[in-house]
């Protein structure tokens, strides 16, 4: 839960349709009595009451629009273009992040040792196929006497299409280079993301004022790390010793960043405009803590007609729990949350053998290892 979620809910207009109708009918009957001296009760089906009801609906819609419009001025509720306009208060810092390009490392290998250095030009492309291309970001050289060099590359197109290519899949050299016999990515490509969504953007705007400080508060590092790419989902900042800042981050759905992306984020945070000169900064992936899920669940006999759909819902709930568990660094392993999700999925009860409640530190991330879910039957 973010700090925004903990803010109280508010409404600028709380009137519902029935209250509006009752008030308008009462006002009509009072006005009729005042003007004619006669009592008139508008029964259901009375043409006047029906007309008043139509006006009450129209007024209610106007009230809803007023409530919506007012809430779009508040960070907790604002969305879409309204949220972008709130961000504009902070100038370029408050702009929504554009789509980001996936990155990885590609090894360029020679056919044989050369007596002279072989240049890998900036923009040289390699590909896994399917019209997806990765290009070198800087000029690199395979030194004389060496047979290969590892070069950072990024996808030529922004978005998630460049994510998930495992080592060895990017192996087509699109732009031939003399003496280079092969290319192959050494790590899985990651970091590509679509345009920043409202939830991440809203949270980043909430943290943005922290970046105005020159003292290096943890929230400032968190903001700057998230500003680097909308693919970054969670950041934890700690100070293991005086003058030392340790930054840990993960990507969407709890994906662990690889060395290439970590190096780029570290270089970004180390810029003198972001890092106080007195800080010694390290950027790392969180340390993973594995856990197993072993449980048995039961369905109420009265729900036997829905048993198959409940079983499917329980399976989805377990998957949702594993994603929830790894979506925040430092989130304790909490079987009570798993029990709640399974009960909400329709189970009568659940017996969880593992995991046990486990405290996770701000440098750790809990990731499931094995999952064993047993349906115990009806009872």
C-alpha cells in the first residue's frame, strides 16, 4: 500500500438518486400546498412524479460530473490526461514517462584472432528475428589479440516487445562487420516498457517533491530510479553505513534486473545532478529468498455445483499471491494473505503447511520455488 492509498476517501457530492427524488417530491408538495392551499400527494405513477424523477436523474448525473471533476484535481483520484495536467505543475520533471527500450548485452565474436583492433560501430544491429532489432549504443572495439567483446545494446523500438529474449536467442548479425563471425546475447533482454501507467505515474508524482532536496533523502533516490524507466516497479533505499547508499530495485511483476540494466540505472543515479557528492552509491538487485507453497483446500458441500470453477479460481488465487509476494521488496512472506485469497476464491477452508510467516528485510525479495496445491474434496 502506498502513502496515497492511506489517504482518506472523500466525496464532493454524496446525494443519491432516491434522496434527490424524495427531496424534490417533498418540495413540490410543499409548494403546491402553499400556492393552492390544497394538499397533494404524488403517488407512484403520477405523471408529475415521473417527470420529477426524470429531472432527479438528470440532476444526479450533473452531481456525479461535479464530483468527478473535483476529484481530478486530487492526486489520489486523478487519471489519464487530468493526471498529466497535474504533473505539468512540476515542469519537465512531472511529465509522464514515455515507453522505454529493452536492453541486453551482446557478445561479438571474431572468426580468428586479429593483429589489429576490430571496431564495432555505434548503431550496429543484431536480431532474434521477427523484425525485432537491437543496436549498439556506443562504439566498441575488439582489441588486437582478443576474440570477442561484450557490448550493451538496446532495442530499436520502445515497448515490451524486446523483453524476454534468453541468452543465445539474439544471434542474427544484421549489419555485417569484417572478421565478426557471430553475435549472441549473454543475458535475457529486459527493461522495455510501454508508456507509464497511471498508478506508477501517480506514485512518482507523489515522490517528486522529495527530489527537490539536496540532502539525498531516500525518497529522492526512489523517485529518480523510477524516473529512469516505467519498467521499474519498486525501489528500496537503505544506508548500511555513514555516507553509503544502497539502492535495490525490481521490474514489473517482480522481475529481477540483470547486470546491464543495473549498470545503466547506477550510472543514471550517479549523475552529479542527482547524487550528493558525499554519497557513495551502489545499485543492486535485491537478494532473493525462496519459499515453497504446500497446501490443501476444501469446498463446501453446498457449493458442489461450482466445484470446478472454484478449483480454477483457487489456482488463480495462488498465482496472484506469488505475484503479490514478489511485487514489493521487503514484503514479509505472509501465509495469512494466501489464506484470504483462497477463501475469497470460494474455498471453505485451507490448510497451509508452508510457507510460514517470514520477515523479509529491505534488501530481500521473496520468490516462490515450488507450488503444491491439493484439492481435499467436498465437506
